[in-house]
C-alpha cells in the first residue's frame, strides 16, 4: 500500500529535502505551511503539483502550528501513516527577541500535534525534530544520555517538546521518536544562519559586490553535517518497530573560524581581510561547543554521514556563486540545488 506522510515545516530546509525523499519512495505527502503575504514556497516550487494534476502526491495545506483545531481537523481528514514535525521558529538568536512566540510554536506546537494525534485516535508514527541545542552548556561529546542544559528560549522550547514526545510515548503507547539532530546545512539553509550567511557573502565578495561581512562569536564549536543525509536518518527512525530517540551528527568539530577558512578558501580568498565583528550577532548566553556521538544511529539505523564541514562549505559556496551569477545575468534560477 502506498503510504501517506504529513510534514509540518515543509517550506523549510529540511521539509523540502524530506518531501523529495518521501515522494521518491512513493509516498503521498501532505505539507503544512503557514500563511504568508508573500510566497514562502521557494524551496518546494520544483516539486509542486497544482490541484488539477491527476493523482498528485504532494498536497499543501495552510495549517499553523499555533492552531490546535486546524491540526486536529487535518489529521482526522488525512489519517497519515507518518507525521514529521519539522515546523518551528528555529533561529536561536531570534528566540531571545521572540521568546513567547518561540515557546508557542516550537514548544507548544509539538504538544498540540501530539494531542491532535491522541485526541483524534489517529494511528500514526511521529517524528519530533529535536535539537543539539537542548544540550546547551553540557560539554561534548553529547549522546542520547547526556543531560540537557538549554541556553536559549529556543533550546528550552525544544526540551519541552522532547519530553512531551517521550511522555506521549510512555503514557499512550504512541509510536513517537525524537531525532536529536546536530547542525545541518545545505544550499537551502536559511540566509541568516551562520554557514549560509558566510557562503552568500563569499559569493558577493568574490563578485566585488560586498567588501565586509559582520559576524558575532567566531569561537563557537559546531558539528556541521549535510541536510540531505540527515533527512534520511529521520525516515529510518520511523521505520524501526520500536520507537526510540537518536542523536544524528558527524562527530567532527569545527569552529566558525574553521568554516570561514573553508568557505573563503574555496574561492581563494582570505577571510581575515573581510570579516568584521558586530556584537549584535552575539547571544546573551552562548552554546560554546556541540559535538555529537551518533554511534547509536550508526548501529541501529545503519546511518553514517559522508559530508564533513569543509566539503559542505565548498558545496554551499559553489551553489551561492552559481546563484549569484544567474541573478546577475538576469536568469531566473530554481532552488533545486
Ligand atoms: P527552517 O527554519 O528552515 O524551517 C522551519 C519551518 O517551520 C519552515 O517551513 C517555517 O515556515 C515553519 N514554521 C515556522 N513557524 C511556523 C508556524 N507558526 N506554523 C507552522 N509552520 C511554521 O528549519 P530547518 O528546516 O533547518 O529545521 C527543521 C526543524 O529541525 C526545525 O524544527 C528546527 O528547529 C529543527 N532542527 C534543525 C537543525 C538544523 O541544523 N537545521 C538541527 C536540529 C533541529 P516558513 O518557511 O514560512 O518560515
Ligand atoms: P545555531 O546556528 O545557533 O547553532 O542553531 P547558527 O548558524 O545561527 O549559529 C551557529 C554559531 O555561529 C555563531 N555566530 C553567528 N550565528 C549567526 N546566526 N549569525 C552570525 O552573524 C554569527 N556569528 C557567529 C553563533 O553564535 C553560534 O554559536 C542552529 C539552528 O538550525 C537551530 O534550529 C538548530 O536546532 C541548531 O542549529 C542545532
């Protein structure tokens, strides 16, 4: 039987890659998106099927994670086999400016979804997009047994969603899993996350359109992986008979400086000539070091990453250079990169 999945956050980086993966496996995909006054479907335009397409397998719905009733109605109608909760206010720095909104969408949004599944009696498997930000100030390496110490409203909201997912599994026998994913990036990464901010600037500096790039803390250590590989891990988690929680990471540590080296180096530039400091990009409380131990995922999901941060930087720089060149020559470009 062809399977049906619901993806919240389908218009985001991960949602777009996951939708491609599931469509490729023959699923019908129902994508939930929030209403926006301007187009917010750029990442999925290349797989969009209009409502008149016979037998279409990608269906979009306007459902906001703040609207519990809309979630109940949608799940009752669609009755999916799998639900992937990727929707969130996902920017850590922004969560300090919008703590209540972040708590509502990123934290309570997950609970609304769990409750909609439970109250609607929907037999489904649920993936919750948990985050390495939950570990916060607990030193690396971090795995599934590492205590949480979140350092932002975003991290706190994700901890709440994590435990709600565990609780619904234990209380109601729900097949609900947490994927604790470390940072993962791609050419579709949002433009204000540090990797993409850097690779876009590299393309513009190379083209002579920009001289300086303003950044915050360059000492932070992250474990950066490649988003298309990480959505495969999400899917594998839901195929296991027993629901469980898994860390997904490369295990390779790099500072923001290291990423700058790799990204500027990819086009023969020296980042130290271009990068300036702006305290505006620092956080009231920083997460100094995240380095994941994904040995459980490797063993039980047979999942292991191939792309490390330096190759990732090269992939992203090449995509941003190509996109800028296309824009400058007046061509329209697809986001299918
Ligand atoms: P993005 O920020 O790219 O995507 C987030 C998605 O959530 C977008 O589709 C966004 O819509 C949607 N969204 C935001 N607010 C609402 C709302 N009120 N109602 C419904 N949808 C909403 O994130 P990523 O794709 O990078 O990440 C996917 C998930 O994984 C997120 O939950 C994130 O917190 C988590 N995560 C991400 C990691 C990473 O390194 N990328 C690591 C660990 C966890 P719109 O397009 O309109 O903005
Ligand atoms: P992060 O990603 O906070 O780890 O959350 P981000 O790319 O925003 O920051 C990574 C590190 O870079 C430092 N930094 C800057 N960050 C941004 N955005 N802009 C800057 O100018 C800048 N200068 C330095 C930050 O201080 C930080 O240490 C991401 C998100 O995708 C979350 O949703 C996800 O849960 C986690 O990764 C895992």
